[in-house]
C-alpha cells in the first residue's frame, strides 16, 4: 500500500493501541487520548474514528496513522510504513457502527483452569507455569471465529488475553489491583503487564507478602489510580524499559515520594519477564 492507502485503510485506533495508548473518554465515533508528546492530566488529543485522524488541541497539530508512528518512534515516513507493515493490521473497511466494530463482537464461551497443552507450553516458555492458578484458560468467539488464550481479569471485568500469536483485551480496559490478604499495606508494586507480575511472584521469597500489587495492563491506565497511589508510603516500579515505561516511571517519580525503580535489575532487557527468560536470575 502507498501512503494514501495506509492512511485510509489502517485503523487509527489499532495504531494507537500498538503503543499501549487507549481512550480516556470515548463515544461511538470519537475519543480523547492523552497527548503523544507530553505529560498531561486532561486529555487533549481528539481522535475521529470516521475520518481516521487525530487533532491535538494543545499544539494545533493534526495526525494520521503515519505521523502518529513518526511521533512515537521519532522516525521517517519510510520507517513508519515499515512499522505498520510489520504489525500486520487488518484492513479497515468503511465506517459501520464503529462502536460495535472497534469494541469487537465477542463472546466468552468458557472460563476454566489452564489445561490446553498449547497454553501449558506457552506458560512454561514464559517461565511462569508455577503461577497458573492466577490466570484462566479463556475460550472465546471474536467476530464469528473461535479462539483460546491465557486470561487475566482486570477490575472492570475485562480480560487481558495472551497466547503465542495474539495480545488483546476483551471488554473494558482497566487496571488490576490485587490487595494482600490482610487488606492493609504501606507498599505497592507496580507492573506494566501481568506476565511481569507472574514473574515477580515466581521470584518472590516471601510466601505471605504484605505488599499490594498493581498491574496497569497498559501505561495509559495510570490516570485511573493516581489518587490510590497517594495512600502508599512506598511505591516499587517494575515497568518496561521502553519509551512508555520510562515516561510513566518519570511521572510517578515526580508525583510521589519514596519511589523505587526496580527496572535496574533487568536494565538490559525489555521487561522483567524477558530478563527472567533469558538470564540466570536470583530471587529478591
């Protein structure tokens, strides 16, 4: 596809999701996101799903799918096109009830303990099979086709689903806050994705931790817990070593006291799970 075809046929929502960016407010045809190039508390990036374009009210800058990739990756047009080609997005057809289309027509068919051989193998490959009781096997139907994956529920009843080939969320996007058994804690550990949380539970020596755990499920979800984090005396960060992870780390460090950056443990790797899968690791 040439540039004009890419701008028309690749969904702007899918491109934003590839960078873990999700709407703060949305309706059927439009949504507001946080700005691509700066920190802010009130979202100023207006996205029009019909026109497949975005407008930043803070800077007056307009974006299409190519310029979004250029902004996020600080790259040329040709490099942005290569990025979009690698992601293998489905072609966007003409706008037809965007709410139904983008939120996906899905049914959860079955929720059970992990038992499918492919999912067992996948958890072992990610070296978190010991934590299988904290996830579920999800059988679901998406746009008329049946799939299955490892599921991790968030606080709004949505479910993050992962397998060897896909990474999606069914239902409403939200964080997962896990309180300790005593329901009283002065410390919270923050993870970007649930595989990092499962990895930490593998490494954790303490059988009965008094810490709470927060899995963001997307860096864009931080705004949902900014008030909650004020209740903790210590915040330990296990975020990804990429641009989004570093941005969120900096934001938390500037906003709260006694913040520990634990990403130094796996500084040569993308995240905690990748480090755990690629190197000899020591328990904390």
